[in-house]
C-alpha cells in the first residue's frame, strides 16, 4: 500500500516517526486512550515532513486496543481532495504507553508522553532510518479545535526532544477526512 501513496502521504507518515528517552504518561490507561483523535499539530525533523508540512491538513486517527494490549491505529490522511486510509498495528513493549512497530520495514516507536484522555494527548515517535533516525511529536485532540494554551505547551516540549519551532506545523482541519471519520462504515 505504501508504494502507491503519493509523497504527501509519505510526509504524513513522517508524523509517525520518532522517540528518545522521555517519560511516558504515568499510570497510562490504554483503554481510556482508545477512540478517535485529530492530529492538530505535529513537529518532526524528518526532511520529507519539513518539505511538505505547509500543505498538510489534519489527519485523524482511530485507536483501538486489542485483547493482547496492542494498539491498532486507523489513520485517515487528507491528500489533496481525497482521504487515504492507513492501518497500523503497534505492539506494547516495556512500560504501558510505549509501543513499537510490528512489520519488518517499520521499526517505529511510539510513546504517549502526556494525556488527560478526554481532551488531548502528546505522542512522541521515533523511526530509525538510513540517514539517522527522525524524531516527531504530535498533538492529538478529541475535538477539532485546539486550545491556545495547549498549543503553547506543545511548543514548549519541542526543545526537550531536540526539535525547534520551525519544524512545527499546526494542521488545518480537513473537511473530507473529518466527515469520513465520523461516518462509521466509511471505506476507501
Ligand atoms: C532528529 O533529531 C534527533 C534528536 O535531536 C537526532 O538524533 C536525529 O539525528 C535527527 N534526525 C534528522 C533526520 O535530522
């Protein structure tokens, strides 16, 4: 599926790539974290992301937790005027709130750094690659509007993972994918 995605999709995938030694949310409760989130803002030092970020719109992601405790994510990526669907499965590894990619070519690591479950989540991702790994942070929100204080907090976290403000994109809403996400039986 990756092969047919245009570069904007690949740039959005950079949002999934990143992680260093930052603590996860204490007492992380995966079931409470499940459900639908909007990716309201993202920052990454992935070069593709940096090239494409100004044209991106907000993806949404629906998270469910398998009986084994793994995280299944369905991403809806707004691409031009379409909505591309992508499924990912991440295994819980080590402490709760820490997940790793399950496929051979995807070694991403995901950590939930902070969340109140009901309004926001801050997720860090790490992807090792040929030219060194890239690091990314995402701000997830349950609703489509982002509170300025939350955005401010998110920006303050960037330097703690080695990112700078010019690597940040506040992602505008995407009509296509929001509707698709709210449509329970939507298919590509
Ligand atoms: C991204 O930032 C991390 C942490 O500062 C660094 O180790 C990594 O090499 C950087 N990756 C790229 C592609 O610049």
